[in-house]
C-alpha cells in the first residue's frame, strides 16, 4: 500500500472518530444543568419570548431530531448558530482560530528551538553537570501546569517589573488603526511579539520539557548504536557522528511527541488564553460552556477533534520521510 493510499485510508478512518466526538459532545452538552434561554433572557422571561427563542434555535424539538439535523449540517459545512453571539458558529471559529493557532504554533517553535539543542547536549554530556541541569529543567517543566507558569510570569514580569503586557494578543497582520499606539505595520508586529512572549513561554514550557526528555533518551540510544561505534572506529569526528549519523535516527520518537503535542496543545491553550485574557478558541469555548451555547460548544469541540486527528495522521505520514525503514502496507 503506497503512502498516498495509506493517507487516504487514515483520513477515511478518522470519519467515525469525528462522528463519535460530535455524538458524545452533543449529549453531554445537553445534560448541562440550566436553560440557555433563561441565561439569555433572564430568570423571569415572558412565555412568548421563551417559545420564540426555542423555536428559532430548535430547542423545542426532541434531542435525537436536533442531533440528526446537526449531523447533516456538519456534513454540509454548517456548524450551527450561536445562541449567545447570534452569529454562525463557523464564523466565530474562523474569527478566533487564527489567534489560537498563532499562540500554539509560536509556543511549539519555542519548545522545539530550545528542547532539541538541550536534549542533544544532555545526551552528549551524559551524567555531567550540563546533563543534570537539563534533566532538572525538564522535570520542573513537566511537573508545572501552564496556567501556574502564566500567573507567575504575569506577577513577576508584568506587575513587578513591567516588562511585558499582562493581557491580550494582537495578530501581527492586524490593521495598525486597530492597535493602540501603532502607526505602521512594523509597530503592529513589534506589539504582537511583545504580547506574545509570556503566553508563548507559559504554553510552550510543558512541550519543551517533554521534547527535551524524549530527545535526550533517543540520542543516548542512538549514540550507543553499532553504526556509531563503527564510525568512531573509522576516525569520524564526534560532531559529524552526532550531526549525520545519530541525530536523524533519533528524531522518530521526537516527531511522535511533536505531532501529538501540537494538536493537544490546542487544549492547553484554553487555560493559557484564560489567564492572559486572549480572545481565541480557548476563551470562546469557555464562554460557550458558561452560557450553555450548545452548538458553539459542539463546534469548538469538533474543531479541536479535527486538529487532533490531523496531527496524528501527519505524524504517521512524516515517519516515511524520516526513516526509510518504515513501510506502509500489507507486507
């Protein structure tokens, strides 16, 4: 089975997974105590208003009918209509998704750029001071929640030192007229990076710690391989052994953790966006839950599910480009 056929097969396998996500989310969301109409209209609304709102959003229909209607809508690209915002769910997602992607991708770039060198250095200097420092940093990073790191960064660098802003995240391509104090696009980019620094570190620290641990373990194992011993016997320099022989083989487990972590980091962005008051997907789903906006809850959860499935598939496919020994097929 070729790589293209395998990719198409994995995409087909993801359809039941996404249907399962929609199903579970729909029935769990409808079990939340309370009434979205009461939240919208207040505790003592007129009966006519209640009936009008219920009829408008289909809340007066049985759950199984609403589920089938929603499922058919998703198949045609319609994720429903938000009760709280009175706007299409897909429109709200497309409005907030760029902010979350900007934060998540930036956090992962920070994690990769710091973790891979740390892991390689730690493996090359195994059981030496540099290795001990790297392992302690990784242990602290894995053990510390991202929201706590965010709070500490805000207290130290925003409140006490005043180096960075504590809230908001403007996009670097935003209109300068919409950004306070910015007159040119370069100033918008500078403001965006200034706001990005702390949430990026808060969200990326856990990923950095995980990648560092995996990179170190993989490099230690790779540096003990027979092909590395043979290269040393032929007098190949240590830097060339690490760069051309050990490093590439050691990246397979790292690709796994990066591919899965990039999708699951979207979930971590929920807490980070809440701490830093960033108007992204995380704040959107929290608002949807607080206001029992059923279709907005299902739409945002569905997008997180899509991100996770795509991350898993991309990770599997990327294996073939890193290690030629990996084969997809019946053989």
